[in-house]
C-alpha cells in the first residue's frame, strides 16, 4: 500500500513540475523554421502550418537583440516569424541603411544624422546597445535583405523618409539584386509614397501605417487597394471587416502583451507586428 501511494505521489509531483515549466516557457521559443546556420539557438526542421495571424518581427527579434541590426535580423530569420520588418533611410552618399530614427546613437553617446553623413562614417563606430554585450553596427539594407532571404521571410520595408521616385527605383534594384520582389511588402506613414511604389510595381503588397482613429487616408486606401497597418489602440472589428470586404489585409502594431494579442487575434487581423511573439 505504501509503495503504491509512493508511486502515485511521485507521478503527481512530476506532472506538477511539467505543468509549471510549460506555464513559464518563453513566449517565443526557437521555431521550427530552417536554421540558416548563424544562430546556434535555432533548430533544423521544416516550418509548420499555423492558423490565425502571421507574425512580423518588429526590427528583427528586437526583444532580445538591438533592433534593426544584423544580429536581430538573423535571429528573427531563424525563428517562426512570417516576415521581418525594418526601417530604411538614405545616407548622404545615397546608400540605404536600417534605423528607426533619423539620428544614429553610438556607444560613446555621440549622435549622427543619417542624411548628413556618409555610409563609411555612419558604420565606423558601434551603436549604443542595451540588449546584449556584443558590438553592433549600423546595418545596410542589403544585409537585411540577405537575412530575409536566408530565412525565407517576407521583407516588410518601412519607408521612413520622403523618398524620390529615383530613390524608390534604386530600392527596387537592390531588392532585385539581393532577394525577390515577390517576397517583399512596403509600409509607410507617408501615404503619398505608396501609390508611387505601385507605379513601379503594381503587384507588391502595400500597407499604410496609422495610429489615428478614423484616419482620412483609410478611405483612399480602400479606393486604391492599399492595405493597412495600424496601432492596436485604434483597431476595431468594423475596421477589420471593412478592409476584408474590400479584399485587403490588416496588420497591427506593436503587440507585446498576451491579452492584446488575444484581442487582436479575435478581431481577425491578418498580421501581428511584434518584438516578441512568434510561432513556437
């Protein structure tokens, strides 16, 4: 009788420990996506099927690495994200680099405005990095695209500056050289840029970024066939349904809270832009 009780107690304790471990497992475990060989944490294997929204890595895997850097892009490429988002800006000598802000902040506290400086100068010093102890440098658009290609991810490119038509053509030329137009999409808060992108390629996916409720540009998007990428605080079921009825998609940013993730998923969004969540 004592032996039987002892076995039952041990079985119960093992079950309890396993339950606790599952409950605290990280939100974004290494995915089943094929390892590119650069990130030792990512296992080999084939991507698995999933339902619900597709996850877009905001500035790469930026919950663990400095956003918009090669390390962040490679980490996202090796995990279960559908796409990888970046922000691009143009240097004084005409190169495109990945940085959210117009100014680059370096480890020594100094700052340089991207549009006023040459690429060599901008990439010569390590960036301020509060995520890891590694020295990270300003990443070029080409390096970002190579990471997306290696991980077979959609490149979600945010146009941060008021680019000219010539700039946009150059961006497409770089994409043609480094990756594939069929695997990129463009997003921007600058609505006027999106129709210009469509003039160059009418097949590429476009998403208008907004954090404004009842944004007047939404009506233009519906007329022109441009999808949206909105802040979670303005997302409604009516907005999702309106764009879906027009055959367009809805992306939502930047979701790092499980309760918000549950809410936007229930509303039927197509994409979730996040620093953290991906398919396990």
